[in-house]
C-alpha cells in the first residue's frame, strides 16, 4: 500500500473528518447532531493512513514527486 495522499490533502481530510464527527457527537453549538456525521470517519481514516482507495482506482496521487 503506497501512500497516495499528500500533505495538504491529508490536513484537509483530517479537518473535514473531525468536523463531521464533531457534528455526529453534537459538539457543534446550535447544530443538531446527525447520524450522517459518522461518514467523517472515512476522510479521517484516509488522512491517518495516507492512502485513498479511489485514488488508486483512478491512478491519482497528491503526493510530491520523488
């Protein structure tokens, strides 16, 4: 499993993932918690692993060239 998610991409995925999980847990004031927020675990997981399965399928990579 070769890394295919670059630095900025990882940071953005982590931020979006954390925001969605916070939404699911009801941690955002004034916003009702929703079950759909748990989908945030997907971008959070890809940010942690540095690997995105759809990127592999389509031959994409946001990693810097070596």
